[in-house]
C-alpha cells in the first residue's frame, strides 16, 4: 500500500477556486485503477491549509496515477499556492485495528 499526503497553503482569495478544482478531480481519482481512497480535507485551525490524502494498492497503479491527466491538472492547480506544497509518500504502511492497539497500551 502507498499513502500520499499533500499539504497545501493557499492564499485565501484562491481557496475556493483551488478547492473546487481538487473536489472535481478527486471523483475521477477515486475511479482510477488501484485507488483505495482519495480524501480532500481542510485544517480546522487554518482554513487556508488544505490536504489531499490518497491511498493506492500497489506501486504500479500509483505510478500510473502520477502520469494521469488528473494528476497533471492537479499539478497545474498548484500554481495558485502561496508557497510550495509538501508531498509525503508512505510505503509499507500497516494499519492495525484500534482494539489491538488499545490492548497493547492497557497491558
């Protein structure tokens, strides 16, 4: 599994425009082969800080996504940002059930 997190700080005058663009793209991204999750989020502390969270099943499908027209449009929209965006990739991510985690804490 591959988890992609993108943090964006957008000027307040461009927030709605960027949000509309990413919202429209996220529906198409969810339909791409191998996409397990695509979420577009806004920080509770700063309405101008936005996040895109994607989860992919394998490296091949993720690489195809990075070459897709949706991702190219997304990269173009990044010109609206007031500073460079931060992109983080996480691989070999293993999620554990909350029950298992809590049982280890309580032990």
